[in-house]
C-alpha cells in the first residue's frame, strides 16, 4: 500500500473534521449534519473516518521524534 496516499488521505479527512469542529464552535453549525442529516449512517461513517484518521496521525509524533534524533 502506498503510505503517501494514506498519509494525505488521513490529513485531508482530519482537516475537514477540524474545520467542521471550528464551525460548530464558532457558529453552532454542524456541516456534516447539515449535508447528510443528523446522525444518519453516512454521518456516522464520516465521524468514524475522522476519528480513525486522527488516531493514525498520532503516529506522526514517532516520525517527528525520529527526525529530531537523526539531526
């Protein structure tokens, strides 16, 4: 599997999730619920993907730590 694609996909989905949380915090506007319905099956899949991508991106802390040690 191409890890670069997975990394870009995870980053993109996490950014979309972060923007959605920003909209909720600043304007009380949940874009996912607005587009797909409140807690519909597709909304739940999107929320699940955002969570999984966020967990995957936690692995970047290890990569960043390795790069600092290599310097």
